[in-house]
């Protein structure tokens, strides 16, 4: 897996309909879609969810291959999860070899789980790819602002989350540079036993931690130099406003959620 394959936290610039939506609409839409994925229990329901997600991908004008790259870091986890469900779910046998028995229920359950994980990863990737980090911060801050009345530090929490997402690509680039430098010095990260690979990561992790602390110190110094004192009394240069596109998106989202609930009750 290459470092460039990690797309989480990266922004893909475009003038698409999805990019022009209010960040609050995209955040809530993503959360509703994720919840709906866990409500779906059949291939028919997943087909409806996949159709909606495919439409969003097309409207976002983000290349599908770019989004699919986000699967590479977790493909091993998906395979392991599918294998465990395939081999450990009791039911009607359809194939048997030695002590291994594959059941119809296990096959169906593993496929449904794989589809659910893929849809979850794609939906979260689209949110970050189609939303600028600062817009994501403003949207989260606005959605969590009612909790300030009970003492919840909404702005501070959203700022920390957005900074973490924002610097994922930076740390990935730094990791790539360190790996290339260590490889040029004779380090081997690909071969050997698990213990040997773990030991070979030490020359990578130490400079990476040093670089991360340096970036954090530079960011803290820059925020202090700009007299940053939290979200109290702060204003936005570009106030967020819902548009007609957001209204259409809310209607489509409501119809989709209603369809998912109806299909679940009907057992489809």
C-alpha cells in the first residue's frame, strides 16, 4: 500500500453540485446515510443505498478511482472480516472441505458486511473530498453550538477534529519522505518476519513523531501569534446559508430514509 492511497482528509477541488452544498447538509447527510446502512438488511436495500451513493459520486465529479483508493488501507480488514463470517456462521451447508464448511447464511452475511463497509468508506471519503477543512470546521461548530448551553466545548472539539483531519495528508507526505530516505540508506520495510518488520519501523516512527511534534508546535505558535482565544465572539468571513440546492438535498435525503425504513419493515 502506498502512502498516496490514503485519501482521508484530502480535498478534491471541483465546481460540482456536491461541492456547493452547505457543509452542514453534507455532514448530516453523511451521518444519515451511515445510519441507514446499518438499518439495511438485504441486497435490495443495499442496491438502493448504492444507487444513491453512485449518484452523489457522479454529481461530485470526483473520479471513482480516486475514491476507490481509500479502500486499499482497509482491504485486509475487509477480507479478514468476510472470511470469519463466511467460516463461522452456522446454517445450510453449500460447500465443505476437510473441517471447513461454508453455509448459505455465512456467504450472504459476509457479502452484506463487505458491501456495508465499502459504502461506509466511500461515503466518509466523499465528505472530506468534497468539503474544505475550514468549511468542515464551521459546519461542525454550527451543528454542535446548541450544546454550548450545557457547557460542551463545541468549538474546541470541532477545531481539534478538523486539525487532525487536515494534517493527515501532511503527515502522510512526511512519512513518505522519511521512508524514501531510510530506504536509500538501506532500510527494508517490505521483507522479513513480522518481528523484523516491526523493528524496521523504529527508524521511521522516531523521526515521524519528532516531525509531528514540530508541526504541532509551529501551529500553536501561529495560532498564538494571531491572538486565537477560542470560538467565543468569533465571526466568519463567509457566513453559511442554506440554498435551494440544500433544500433539494434535504428532500432527497428524507425520501431515501423513508424508503429504507419501509423496506426494513417489509423485510426487503
